C-alpha cells in the first residue's frame, strides 16, 4: 500500500491509500476518488514530503548510492516553478485573498517582505520559503 497526498480542484488537501500508482490512476480516471471536504472528483496528486525510514539494524541496510541533495533541490524548485502561479511581489496580498475566500485557492509562489511575512504568520497563513538559485547557477548543475 502507498499513501498519496491529493488535492481537489477547490484546493482541499487530503491523503488517500492505494495499492500502487496504477490503482490511483485507474480510480482517478473513473472519478472514484472524491474530496472528503466537498466531494469534488477532480483530483490530482501533489508533491509529498520526503520521508526517510531508518532501522535499528544498520548492518542490514546498505545504501549503494548517496542521496544527491543538489539534484533533489533542483527537482523541487523545478516542480514549484512548473506547478505554482508566480504572483511576484503580490504574494502576501494573494495569500490573504485566498485565506479569506476572496479568490479561489491555488498554489502560488512569489516574494514577500519580512513585514508581509509577519502579517501572514499573524493571520495563521502557512507558507514556506525555498531559496531559488540564480538561473546561471542552476545551469552549472
């Protein structure tokens, strides 16, 4: 069994378990998956946090290749750039509008000042910062 983080077209995030990726794809194509909050059947898989499983018997676990953290970081940045709307310096304004249901919820990325970040925290709006390398730095890797 595998758990996927899912999102409906209304922006509700939830988790569901499937036998495998094919099972998720088949059920989603047949509209058998629905949002537990609004019953929407337009569902997409979203990026899940990375988890590392450890064991107390380290002698039985041998990692053949080290994790390529720079590559992993580039993949995360690429995913955000492809799947989040760039709102530029209007990040805080757009986040507040979505928080108060003035506009439709969606994934956004952009810039915020320290003061704007503090306002978002005070309003209970979750966000996280990803340092985006300069484009010439990314091309080197």
